C-alpha cells in the first residue's frame, strides 16, 4: 500500500508539473502573440526607435535562447527541476516581445520602404519561430528535434543582429578629422530646416490675414501663430544644444581633442546626429500638414461609420447598416481625415464600429486585420469617430458635453497661392439621375438650367445646393461642361460619383476645379429655429412652416402623408419582393429573398458539430438543409449555377467489359421534388425517359449530356469522354513493365498548357510519366489569405469534381493528356477524396464569434460560365434564404449534399484511428466515405479522368480515410472500368507519418496487413492489389519502419511538394534527403536525387524494390512561400482588404525549351538535370543521353 501511495503521489506531482509547464508556456505564447498584434496598432506607426536598442534586445535573446536550450536538455536528461527552464522561457519570451515591437519601431526610421518592411517582417518571423518552439515544448513529442529548432532560432536572431548592425549610423567609418564636422553639419542642416519652416509659416500667416475673415481668420491665425512659436522654440533648443555640445566636447571628459571625444563617445555622437535628423524630418512633416491634405482617395465615395452605436445615439439610425446615411462621415480638410460626431449615447458604454463604402460591406475597414473597432462613450456620451483614408486606420476621440466638431470649417490656411479657376468662362453643370425629381424632362441632362454650378472664388470650388429631393436617398452625378458630355468629370476611372441627401432631402455638391475632385455634403435643418429651411415642410416642422393643404392623390406630388401603396400615381412603384432590396415594409418572414434573417449579436450556427463521442455521421435532419443555391432572378444567382436550387447530378461511365470498347453512360440525378416531376435525359440532343444509354467504340465524339425536368428545371453536365478515344501510349524501349516501373516527374505549379509542351522532353528523357496537381474545380479568392493571393494549398480544396482547375480547363487537360500519350508519357493526377473546402471557405457571409469580425465569400477556379456554388455551415449567422434553415455543407456542382459529410469533429489526435478517419483535417469539410452514394460519386470522378486517358492517381490525405473506404472506392473503380483495372494503372496513397507511424504501418488493424487483405477481398487478385500503392513518408530516413507492406506496393521520393513551405509537413528526412528551396545546396540535392535511382537508402534489390519513384520540379520562393508563379497569386487580382496582400507572386511561364535545371530563379526543373536523368535511365536499363540530344547542350 505504501508503494502504491508513493506511486500515486509521484504521478500526481508529475501531472501538476506538466500542467504548470503547459500553463507557463501558454502564457509565454500568448504574450508573444500579443506583441505581434501590438505592431498593428496605429500608435506604433508614429513610434520610432533606434537600431541600437533593438540590437541590445537581440543579443539578450540569443543568450537567453542558448540558456533555454541547455536547461531543456538538463531537465530531460538529469531529472532537474523544470523551474529554471520555465523562468528562462519567460525571459526569452519577454525579449521576443521587445524584438517584435521595437523591430516595428525601428523600421519606422528606415527611409527605404522595402528595407523597412523586411526589418519588421524578420522580427515578426523570429517571434513566430519562437512560438513554434514553445508549442513543441508543450507537446514534448519525441519526434521533435528541439536542438535543431533552437539552433534555427539562434541562427535567425544572429542574422537579424547582422542586418540591424547595418542600420547604425556609420560614425566609426568616418575619419577622425570629419567627426566634428559631421555633427556640426547635421545640426546646421536642422537649423536651416527650422528657419525655412518659420519663413513658410510667416508667409501663410500674412496670406491668411489678407484673405480670411471672421472665425476662419481667427482660427487659422491661432494655428499658424502657434506653429510659428513652436518652430522658434525648436530653434532656441537647437542653438542651446549646439552650445552645450561644444561645452561638453571642450571639457574633454578624458579626451585630448574634440575628434577623440567624438570617437570615444560614438554612441552619444550617433544619438545627437539621429536626433538632429528626426527634428528636421518632423519639421518638414509639420509644414506639409499645415499646407493641406493630399488628394482624398475616397473622393465621390460614400463613407459610412456603421456599428452597434447608431440606434442608441441621437441620430436614431439603423445599426450595422453600410447604407445608413445617418452614419455618413465627412472629410475634414483641416485634419485630412473623415470624421463623424456621435452624441446622445448612454454614458460609459462600449460599442463596435467599422467603415463601409458606397452602401455595402465590400472593402470595409476595421481594426486588427479587418475586425470590429471598439470605443467607450465616456462620461459625456459623445465621441468623434475618425477614419484616416491614407492609412486606413480607425480611431476615436472623446468629446466633452456640448462640444461639437464642424468638418465644414477649414481649420488650416490655404497655401500661399492665388485662387485659380481653369474653367473660368465655361458653363459648369452637375448632371445626374436626380434631375427628373427637380422638374427636368429627363435625367443626366448636360443642358439643365437648374443644374448650373456657381464658382466660389473664396473657397476655390464650384458648388450647387439641391433641395426637394427624397430624404436619405443615394443619387449619382458627374460634372459636364458647355452643355455637352465631352470632357465630363466623374469619380474613379471616369465613373459616376455618388451622393446622398440628408433627412431633409438637401445636399451641397462641390467640384474642385484644380484637383478635379467631386464631393458632397448633406445639409441639415433645425426644426424650431423659426425658419422654414430647405427640406422642411409644414408636416415635418409645423412650428417653422405653418399648416399644410390636404394631400391630393393624382396631383403629381408625393406629399408627406402619401405612400406608394396609398397613392402609386404620385409616389412611384412600391418595393417588390425579390428585387434584392430589403425595404422598410419587408422582413425575413414576408420576403426571405430580400431580407436575410440573422442570429443576434456575434452568434454563429453550430449545427454541424458532433453530438456524441461515437457519432461520425451527419446530424439528423441535415438532408433538409439541401438546395441552398439561389433561384434565378434572386440575389447571388449567376447563370453558371443552372437550376442547382432544384436539380443536381453527374454522368456515371460504366464500361461493359475489360477491353473498354463499350460503356453505359448513366445520368445520376437528385431532384428536390422527385416524387412530383418527370425527368428526361438528353444524349447529344436525343431525349429518352431512362437515365442510361450504351455507347461503343464506333462513337468517336465527345458526348453532350443534359437532364430536363417537367417543372422546367435543366441540368447540363460536363462533357463525357470515352477511354477508347484516348491516344495510345507511344511505344518506347526500357524496363517500363507496361507502366508498372519508372520515374514520374511532378510538375508543381505548372499550368496544363506548359506541361503539354514539356511532354516531348519528358518522353525523350525516359520518364514513365508526369504527375499533375489537382485538376478539379477548386477554391479561389479575390482576398488575400495569410498575406498572399490564392496560396498553393487552395488547390487541395475542391468545390466540385468538374475538371476546371487552377492550372487549366477540361479542354486543356484533354489536350495535355493526348499530347503526352503521343510521346509515350503517362499522365497521373492528384485526386482529393477526403474532403471539400475548408469550413468557412464558401459562398456564404461569415463572422468570427470572437469580436464579430466578418468576411465574405470565395470564388472558383473555373471559367465564369462554369463556376459552381458551394456552401459550408461554419462561421455562418444568416439563415439561407432558399431553405429558411441554417447553412450546411453542400457542393451542388459535385451533387454532394449536407448528409454526405461527417459531423464536425476537431482532429485532435493522430494516434486515435477513429478521430484520424472521422475528424476534420485542419477544418476541411470531411466527407463520409463510408456512404455508398459518396463512394459511387468518387469512383465516377476517377473513371471520368481515366476516360480522358489518365493512367492513375495520387490520393491526397489518404490516412484520414479508413482503409475499408478506400478499398471499396477502388472496387467501384474496378467495376466501372469493366471489371479489371487497366494494366498500366496504379494509385499511390499519401500516408504521411509522424509519431503515429507504428499504428498506421505496423498495426494489423490499419494500413498494414489488414488493408492488404481487404484489398485482396475487394479486388480479387495480387496483381490488382499491387496497383494500389503507398507513398512512403518514412523514406529516406527510416524505410525499415514499414515492414508489413511489400516494396512492390511502395513508392518513394526525396523532395516533395508538402515540404516546400515552412511548417507545411511533418516529414523528417534527417541527413538522407533535403528540400531544394529550403536552402539545400544544389550539389547536395542533385546527389540525393541521383541516389534515389542508384542506391536509395535501405534498398535490398534496386531493380525491383520501389518500382515507382518520383522527382519533384517545383519553383523557387523568390516572392514568398505561399503563392504560385502562375499569375493567380499576384496582388493585382486583389479586390478586398488588399492592404494585407504583401507577397505578390508575378507570372512566370513554366515551359522554356532551353531551360536548365537548378537555375536559382523561377522554376527548379530538377527533372531536366542531365546527371539525374542518366541515373534514372541506367535504373530503367536505358543508355545515357547527352544534353545535345535533349536540346539542352548548354546545360551539360
């Protein structure tokens, strides 16, 4: 019993230690994340810090990282207390916070923009690297090489030290004779800058006194006078500093001369020089501010402050409406910012807000990567909302009770230039769609007398005040000249400008002739001031305007008491349900098409989550959420969506025998109202009532398949190709074993048209085949993700099984396959069966429940006329208008519905086989491949590609599918291919392993002997089983740890695409392989690729072991780690939150007839290396080739 108690006590203490360690490391990780977030604060943009301070912190971090590394090893090997280690972890994390924050502050002093960004990014990346290290400390996995991680961090910090050292003022590089002159020169230059600033301020002061009157003169005079006094004071400080500096140097402080003093006290000298430079720079900035604003980047755009505050304010507006004009902000020429005063709020209350443009949420501005900004109403209940259009930053300023801000009052003087009017003597009009409401015969007239603008020679602007328009309504306008449209001026690239009226229906339009800027300002009215002002009526303000005559329906005037319902003749057309506008008399119950119903607050739907630990199927009732696609004519619909709101399906090709010379094509469909309608099936335009039709090899065309319902619904399916129409594989000498042995070149980032051209080279070189990356219709976006446009891994997020992927269309894929087969090169394709897109990557609107951060929908890789809709239930908050239910996982283009997915479960364990199979890999919507309907659909997808002429597939994320499911899918492929898999066919399953290798490979219950037995039962013969191969992630480090799978069924590779990016793969090659684009020397990489064919690690029989081997041709990450140089990762394609797009990757053509391998830029083209090719050819029993025979003699 005593021993048991002691054991329990020891276990309890160990658990407490682990919990304490985890908590401390979590604290450190959160602290570093907070430091990274601080770099995004607007206050830090104006903060500057010298390079010397950053250097001191970097050196401290290096020392702390080394100590942490030593203490980690000691507490593991010497059973020491974890407390010293954790204390040092806290010290290191504090240093990393200082580094990331002061790295940003240091970058603010660097004039070279690229260098400035590089410094800040390097500091952030070092901090992220430290976070990764701490996360691994928490996990304490035996597979983690902590020494390597620590050394990598130390190397990065030392590299930062070297780079930061170059930022120090180079006083030590200056000769002793020049030191005194340098300091004096900087001080004199600053003195002259201040003198010039004072002169300009005095000139502006004089000009203001000549031209300004009243309050404008008083305000400008005070500002300019204050600036002048400030500059004079700085002048005095500069002179005093010079005198003090001379006095200190004169005293020597242990030095014999001024030069010796400057040399000995170089830090003091550098500080003095730096301070002088900063004073001069900021004096110039102040003058620029006083002179006025740069051109407003949002000219002619409606800028709206939207948030949770408006209904509680005195404005009584609609919360979170991007079109609520009561939240409209006004550009203040004095502060060069948009401003909006909010009053009447409950005191000391918290609110959220963002800035929207032109009445919608596209491109809205917020805080912390687009999230909501927060403010507190304070003791006055009043606040000034501020938006800086030049930086995109949102800030607030508290207002005291009764304090107001009038943006229309110019708070700075104009530059000392005369007011000029380049349109003097010309007729200037404001023409727009408002004109008919003011009595014009038509809108957009350039000859309307009532649209004539007046020039104000004091403000140097043309203006026109309009009254009698509809209150709080948007209109459009442009400026026209001399009664004609020629030379008209608008907004953006000549488009129409927008304006909105006030609640009184009045607005002031302004045109600045020198900048050609069009702006507007709604004019308010004050009821009760004794004046019947513009827009006021006897009904809206009886006290000012007296009694009204009775309204008369039919008099052509829409009186206040009339509406479109009570008097359509006077008031126009009433709102129509289905017009995409949620009018005031519509709601979700009366018109769900126009008015989405939302969850309150920041809530989101969570209806996809698993309800129990043993559940894996979709939740009950999921199938009722299907049919989310918009109906034609409603919001969000586009023609490529066909009638997916009612009818979906796919073509299923079933070859009747193993020679594949005849096939049944069955059009499998699902109709929303299947019990009440009749379907007709059209094959090349010929209708029939049965879904299947047989074709033979005499049919040499491409089949068109269409399904039509008796309710008018129509579904046009992608083209149907047949295997007998694929070009035969050209015969070549070599040990190819009918396609079961050879080298396959993987073309990472290559477009179809480039691979098509490269196939001639591949055939001559002797490659068995070429592998394409996913060709299905896949996720794309017009918004950056992780600072990059359309990162490479979007290719692995399908949205349908249509063959219109990022790298090319179905037609281009067909052409590629035909061309390659003609050169004897087989084509293999990366297939994704485990999942569809990531949760929240779809056509819905989304928000994060933590902070209500919102984001919009994604798009598709397909041509616009073929794009499919797609939906997930994650992070959604609006009921689907077509079902009236919460959104769900649905991919209509693939005929996959909500019931076809696993319930949402975090993949929280890599050794629990149930979770490994049923969990959602990094949030990707996980398909329930145990369902027969899903297996049938996926088998049809694979057979479609085989019918085009493909020879096999890589199955992505295979370890997240159960072996039984994969075997069942392969059985269905075998059946659809005529009862036998093609002779040259093979697939390889991506089974990437880390610590779970023992469970996956060696355990009989998983991919070891059990899987092989299951395959044998389903496929019937060893020869068929051998075509289902495994990609061995254990190679090259430890291939011996995969003992239960025959090497005939294992494929191997050195460099692979999953390792191209930092942190993207857990594969460990140790010293037996390397990744070229991760700083692997060319010679070392080439030797590993050669060894892949001559003597791979662990080989017993090089002729027969691992008969399929892969060579990766990738691209160098010159422009960032995530994008692809196919032109679709260029920031030029961005339309939303583009300020976060920092890693733009330009287009580089992949195919180059004369290209060599290992060029260091563009594409790596490892498959073109002569030494690698000849090693491969020797393995394939082919004679060596020369560079000249391949057309690249200059590469030999």
